[in-house]
């Protein structure tokens, strides 16, 4: 029997785009532009390990589109990073920024590496040498990286410091905005760390408003308890939700009553994963379960907050939930999406659900440009109104075109991109 070839992640991204482009008859020349990244930068760079040996790493920076503003998007450190994945992630950044109406384009970077296998000293040398290899391909008005899976504020500080040192003494402060997601003392923004999780919760509140569901009565399942899933879980718990099942790369745990999320938060912070929590003094009602339980435990809301391609056709058939909020990028395969649609499961797509991160990145960049620091309240208010407005527009487009929420999100984004191309036209 012939094996069915799996779509690559970039093919998935193109397919999602084409579906929406069909709905509003986007001209072929724009389709060609938006289904190809503008620039693909691949670098191979040597770094000395703590034991004196040298290792060459491969890094990527894919610049998908900059018609709305400078390229923008995170840098991922993960063993599975490859060109196809980074191309898909870069395209999603273009549509994410366009959808939420911020003047930024789309890009993504990555290094094929398991960051957990390196000391802090090695990671620092890797980050600095990668930044050096990217050279003038990044810059505060050109292409602005940020954290993603496997990277954090510490690494963003190193990128900023390396870039500032290369920029020369007269420019070292002017280039602070070369990267976002920095620590507060290095020019980061209040609210950036939890921004993605906070944004997921705002989209969930919007969905509650649409459907009449009560936020404080919802039960939740979360895949991944890192920066995005962890903050989302904590904020949802504070809003009165009960988190019944959590899975990550170390294990899967379930609680009939709902977890003591502050205790789970501390546990994962100290141990690096959910494994062991159920047997600890804090996991009174928690039990270890098979990883499949994540996709079979009945909940109202399921939040994939890990990697792509997690909700497969098989899992889409067993998920017992009303809505999926895609906190991760690309967690649902196109085939799984059709099954969910047929089963009446609503999907709030990644480019909307997880846009809180890049929105607050934009705020950080604005603060760096103006050498001001906004209050936490200011950041949060602006994040809420930006996301609320984007959710409203998606609902309008859904009603107008009778399409899915993902298609509607792409339509809102595409209209913005196409409007600008129509006015500027294509050089030369
Ligand atoms: N990596 C995040 C994302 O996928 C944030 C990107 C940014 O802040 O530029 O949206």
C-alpha cells in the first residue's frame, strides 16, 4: 500500500492562506508573493564547547514579508528546527501582524539545537555567534527577533548586547530595539513575559461573550506548561476556570477537581516539567495518566501550547471539547481541522489566539524608540483593546463570508496586505 505523504508545515501554511485567498479572490501576483518568503538566510557557525571541542551549528532567519513594516518574529532553539518549519512560522507572523493591525511584517529564525544539552556559557556563545552571523540581516528598523520555543529573555539580552557592540559606540543605545522580549532592566516591557498567555485568555473571554459561556465555569486542558501554557493556566485559574488535564514532554497529569495551579506553576518552575507533581504533597487530587488522556478527557476548552502538528486526525476524533484555542503555532493539521469542523468544535486560530506576544513586542519596540517605559496597566489595556478589536473583526468576516474562524482571520489579514500592495503597486 502506498504511504500517504504527509504535508510539510510550509505546505500547511500555504493551504490555509489559499483557502482564504479563494474566498476574496486575491489576485494571482499577490498569491505568488505571499506564498514565498522574500529572503531565506541560512548560516553555519562554529562555537567552542566547554570541553574545548568545536561544533558547527546551523541557523536560519526567514524574512517572509515586510510590506506593512519591519520583519518581525521569534527565534526558536529546538532539535527539529529546519528550513521548512521556519518558512511556515515566518509566513504565520506576516498574517498575525496584519490581522491585529500592527505595522510589522513577518519573519522567523531558528537554530537546530537542543538547548537543554548546553551550559549557560555555551548557550551564550551560541547566541552571540549566531547574532554575529546574521549581521546586518537584522536591525531595529529592518528585522526584529524575539523569543520563541527554547529561547528566553536572557538570550534576547545577549542578542541586543552583541548587536550593540557591533554597531559601534555612537549607536549602541539607538539599536536597543533590534530585539524584543528582553529583560526589564535591558529595555524589555512590563507584561511581555506573560503577554501570549494573557492574549489567549482575552480571546477566550471574547469567545465567551459570543457564545454566552461563563468564563468561571469553564474546564480546561492544556498541552505544554512553558511560557505560554503556564501563564495561560495561571491566568485562567485566577479567572475562576478549572484546569483538569495538563501534558508536557515529561508526562500527563489529570485532576477531577482541577489543579492547584499556583502549586503546579512552582513545581514546573523548579523541576522543569509536570512529571512527579501527582506524587508530591501538592498534587493531592492529581493522578498520572497516559499521554492520550490529554486528548480524551472531556473539557470545555483545549489549549495546545506546545509545538505544531499536535492535533492530528486521530486526536481530532477523540477530543471532547467545545473550543480549541491555538496558543502554539500550527498545532492543528488541515485534515484534523475538517474533522473538528464536522464535529462542531470551534477553533480560534493561532494567528489570533497567540498574537498577544507579538503585540506586546510591538509595544516594547515603541518604548525603546521613544526611550520611555509604559506602566503595566497601560500595556495591558492596549493589549486587550488590540486583541478585542481583532476578534471583533474576525467575527464580522465570519458572518459576512459564512466561513470558518481561521479563514476569517486570514481574510482580515489579507485585506490589509492587499490594500497596501494595491496602493504601492509592485516595484519596479
Ligand atoms: N514567537 C512569538 C510568536 O510566534 C512572538 C514573536 C514576537 O514577539 O516577535 O508570535
